[in-house]
C-alpha cells in the first residue's frame, strides 16, 4: 500500500537489493559494494551533465585511452582536450574538467578531495558533482540529486508544487531517504531507477522495486513532477563568415575562453552577442541562400552564412588559422560550426 512518507531504511534496502541484482553495467562504475576509481567518476560525472549515457560512453573510453589518469589529463594541452570533446556539447564542461584536473595534479599532488567541501573548492565543481564525487568515489554520505532523482522523489511523495521552485524541497526529501551505508551505490541506484523504470513518460510502475513506497505509483505517476509553464527560448540572429583560399583551406579562429562555445574552434561569428569578427580587408562577401538554425540551452540562434574568398594568403589575427580540407575532420569543430560548413558547401556547390 502506498504511503506519502516512505520509511527510509526500508526504502533504501529495497532499492539497493534491486540495484545489486540488476544495475546498469557502465564503464566508470565499480561492482556493488566496491569503491569506484575517483578519476573515472570525475570524467563520467562531468561528461554526463546534460548528456545521455549512450553518447558519453565512447567519449569516456577515448579520454581514458588518451589520458589514463588525472596527471596525464592535467598535463594535456587545452586545445587537445577541446578537440577530443568536440561533438559532446556544453563545452564549458571541458574547460572545468581540465582546470579541476590541474588543481588536483599540481596543487594537491595528485590527491583527490574526499568530501563535498573539498570538491566544491575546485574550479567549476557545483553541488551535484561534489556530492556525486563524495558518495560514489569515496563512500561519503552525500545527497546526490539530478533530474532523475528529482523525478523519483516527486513521485514518491506526490509533491504537488511545480519545478523549478520546488527543487530545494525535493532535495530535503531526498536527504531524508539517503542512507549512511553504501551511499555511492544508493546514489547510482536512484539514478538507474529514474533512467530505466521511473522514466519521464510511461513509468513502468509494475516493475518498480519501490512502488509499494510510492504515493504516486500507478496511473498518477506520470503527473509528477509538476512543472511551471516554460518560457519560450529567446530568438537571436547573426552572421557566420566562411572564407576560403584557392587551395580549399578555410579560415578558422579560436573563440574566447569564456562565453558561447568558449575555447572552441570555428568560423567568425557576429551580430548576436558582443563579439566582433576580425576579417581580412577587401573581401567581397556573398550571402549563401538559406539559413543555419541551432538551439542552445537558453536561446535559439539563426545565422546567415556569408561566403568569401581570397586569391592569396591573407593576413590574419593571432587567434586565427587556415585549415586545409583534409584537416577539418580532426579540427575541434562543435556541431554548430559543422552545420555552417555543410551549409556553405551544399548551398554553393563549392569544394572546401
């Protein structure tokens, strides 16, 4: 029979028994009851922010093969890391990962923090990642709350208040359920439950190991968590500049470390923020038919692609470089920049 107040000890015992029997086999995880490698946890937790597991797995393997420990990652060049991250999105995460690795390797002698406070002291590490690192990497009792956990807790207690304002209350409820024993396994069990059983749509309550604890189990489950009406994303417009040489090389530049696509390589952009493109003088620009559209977390961007060419190598700024066609596949081009390149090629028939 459902109750609005799950008994914490009984709930965690039932959840952990389910996790022990059928947890997801993920490359960064240790076996139930064992402690995971903190470097593997750090890599995976930062990669998994706003990104699904299936997308992260090949990137995790690639990073681990190239930089097998925190010292190797700390010593890597920022451009190499950004290039390896290309396509994973939310590129500020790559900078935060590198900065945290450097702090651990150089300032802490390779010793990882073992509690939330220590992780929060590292650059770019927020409450969720700090709690996950403490619980999963070091078996510290910590309240690990991501979107999956919020959904599970909202259903367990049939919380009527909508997201996002109710987030602090959901965290308090999650804290009341979090056990002192096996906190890392418990955190991962909650995430697995939300990802595989207590899903956003069509939750499989009939398979849920804790349905008897849940106030919303059954037909009501999909009604939670409730959400406030979402504001429409703002619309922004701008231009992208694709400049080519006779040998097919295109002009690329490194974007500022902070801001949109910070530190990534791409084409000069203008019009939608405070960035001012640095372009060679005397180029005749032609608008490529059509537009490129891309959705970011906080706004939608529409770009008019402008194409130009130079007959000979042109002077360029220190943060710019020419890339030949055969090198573009290895360049750290985020998905927006690849859309721009494809649009410039497909709409003009030009070879780059």
